[in-house]
C-alpha cells in the first residue's frame, strides 16, 4: 500500500510517517519502480503502536525502547512496566507543575479588578513590578 493508505490506516499523517522514518522508529519503506513507498500490514501495526505510544506522551526515545521491547519476545514484562511507571511519574510531576502554574494565574486574576481602569496587577507581575503579597 502507498503512504496515503498507510497513513489512513494508522491514524497519522503521511508527513508524520516520513518523520518517523527519519527518526529511525520505522524502517524506510521499499520503493516501487514508480518511486512510491510500499507499506505492508506490519508497517501499519508498527505505526499504530507508535501513534498510540505518542498519544500517551512517550518521547521518541521511549517509543524506540518500547518498540524494541515489543519485538523482543525474550524480554521481561517487568522492563516494560518499569518504563511505563517512569513515564507515569514524569506525567505526575508535569501535572503538579501545571497545577502550580494554574494556581499562580488564578491568584493574579483574583487580584485584578477586571474593570475599565488601566491598572492591572497581572501585567505588573509579568513585568516584575508587582508588590508581593
């Protein structure tokens, strides 16, 4: 199948497939005499795997490690679980960071009158001119 069909069946754009080829996550597809890439069902399965892993926030490096583990039938599931739990811990840390950012923004918004006056503690804070509470 050509790249357009592989893209449709995997749920990602053709440009993304080319990117993953360049990143080494998938082998470059062989080309027909016409120059078009030729993808098979195994390629689509691998692309779906990548797509799902990326949608869960795994980095390219982590996806590469997951792909290696997926293809290694001798691997221990503990290795896969360890990688997943490490990723979950990073997601949790990012969530805490985002909650802190949200709280800071809400605190600034509470201090703003939100009226027709030009004074704005939000802008003052961003400019480094606000009085700390």
